[in-house]
């Protein structure tokens, strides 16, 4: 198996997950009257390249609840390799009902169905996973056809797998077959294969298979549904813009999470959310400690005078280290890589807007490249080319420099506290640090980076 039960299911104590994962399916084909637990193992493998280092693995655990008015899927997902989404995006509720009894929710803009994060060398992608469900397998037969979303579906044949009979369903468009699904007589998916293209035309095969299926007691089902309600309510209270490739909590969100984390652990016991409740607790502790470390760095940085940082000019003109005094200066420490391009691109677009707005009033902005490759002089040409390509792509008006001497450590490198770049540093006219900000600003529709804008405006007055 790709995942061990101990690693991804701390539910061993649960009455919900009894026994070990098995590729045999315990239930006979029948119309579902009771809730069921479905466990899928999946991979996303490149068509070209080294599958050993490029394969994405994932596991989907689904509580399938069947009611008179349709059904609901309560799912969780865990990932291994090529990145992982935040725990807050690793659960959701999908309602699988429509007029035909067919449902295939798959959206990049909601958490109705699970998503996986896939980091490649040149791109970072969110890949939606289809939770294919048929309310009543008895409604389909050979050559049944329907259309849903951007694909048409056709039942092509019956196939035997492990001594059981499954419908083979093709999902296709004008370009050919995109998805193949094997469905049991009672409408449960046994296997899915899909063609996925990411980045610059990189083709992959995405697949998952049913490895466990068992009936869930009414008590266990009710408890799991109640736990999902609590988790979903908390996510709503956090007011997140999801889905997101990275989630960083602000102070108010951390305060709410600290107050709720123990409650989540208690309510999630013996449910499919037990693992995520523990991960949530660790995440809150980690980010809380990180914020404490950043706060300490901020305190130490304030008032420092920046002199002779030893920057090298990589793109643009008009920058001299002597100009760090006499003007208000914003130093923006970030990687400035041309790939993978990941929004919000270090917020350089808003920074450039600010630079253009106040350039004639005494503000200068400088991007500062901070990358491990700069420590090796033989790699700096490559870094310079990447930086210039990115700056040209973003049409930046301000110069971009390289921190070849590691001056960020003198100011306080937030990465040492477990935080991530960008780092925004504002210097007054004497070259003294008056503002130190790690991470992204909230965006104001009128002025962009409101907090940074107000500091600059105050210093210029």
C-alpha cells in the first residue's frame, strides 16, 4: 500500500475503521441503505520523466451517507509527495444528487470535492479530484449516455475485476477520452483513471482505486457528521479565500484556532477527522511559535541602520548604496524566480504601483533576490537570467538587486524562524529600519498594500 494505516489513520481506536486496509471489497453489490466507509488510494504519475521522484500519492477517505432525498459524501484527503495543501482544505462535504441520479462534482473554485497540490519544477497546480457517484447503479445499462460539466459519459461494457462485475464508463470531449471510471452495480466507483495536463503541457495519469468498503453504524455516522459540521463551521469563521496553495494564519485566526483546537480533537475522536484534528493542533502550535520568532526579529530589526549591504545589480538602473540615505527606501527580499510562477508573485505588482506613485516624491524601491544559489558564484549567472526574465514578465519599474553577501541575516532572516519570504523593510532618510514585515499584506482595492502605503506616506511627509 502507498500509505500505512498508522501514518494516515490514527483512527485505529475507532469503531469506524475496523481491521486493516484490503483490496477486497467486503460488501456485495446492493442498493445502499446504510452509511458506508469508502477508502481510496491514488497516484498521479508523469507520462515522461522519472516516476520515482515525480509521483504524487494520495488517499481519500469517504463516509457515504444515503438518504431518501439523495446522498452526501463526507471526505478527507491526505497527500504524499509534490506538496500538500493545508489541513483546512483536506476535508469537505459533497452532495451527490441530480435528476438522473448521476453526480460528478469537480471544481477548482470550491471545496465540494477534494483537491491535491502538485508542485513541478516550473509550475504549481491545484488538481481537482472527481468523486464520481451514481445514486442507483440499476438505472444504467449498456450504452447509457449523459452529459455533465464539460464531458459526455457513455457506459461501454461490463468488466470483471477480482471476481466482481463493474460497468466501464468513458468520459470524453471533442479531444478524446479524458476519464475512465469503473462503477459497481450499486453505483460505487471502484476505480478511476484520468488524463491530467499541468504546467507547460506536462501530461500525467491520475488514478485511484477502492481499497476498503464497509458499513458504518448509525452512531458512528452521526458522530462523524457532527464533527464535519464543527470543522466546516470553523472554516467559515476563519473567512479564508479558498482554495489556496498556501494558508498562513493572521493573529485573529490564530486566536480562534487556539481556542477551538482542543475542542476539535475531542469531537473528532473515532471519526475520519481524527487525524486532521491532531494536524490542526500541531499547525497552530507551529505557526504560533513562528509568529513569536518573527516578532522577536522585528523588535531587533527596528532602528538598525543599513550600510554597505554589498548588493549586486541584476536588473534595472539608478540604484547606488549611497542612496540608502537621503530617500525613503523599501527593500523587498524575495526569490524573484521566473518559474514556477505562483500568485501573488511576492506582491511585486502592488509594490511596483507604489513605486511609480511616489518615485518623484522621494521614494525608492529595490527588489532584493534571496536564493540559496547565490552562495555559489558559478550559479549566479543562471539566477540573474531568471531574475531578469521575471522582472520583464512583470514589467517592473524598480531595480532588482542580489543579496550575494547574505545581508538579510544582518537584518534578521525570517526563514530562520520558520517563516517564509517575502520580507518588506522600510528605511527612513537616515537609512534606519522603521518597518519590518514578513509575509503578505492585506490588499486594499483602492491603494493596494494599505499598511505599506500608509507607512511610506507618513515617512515622506
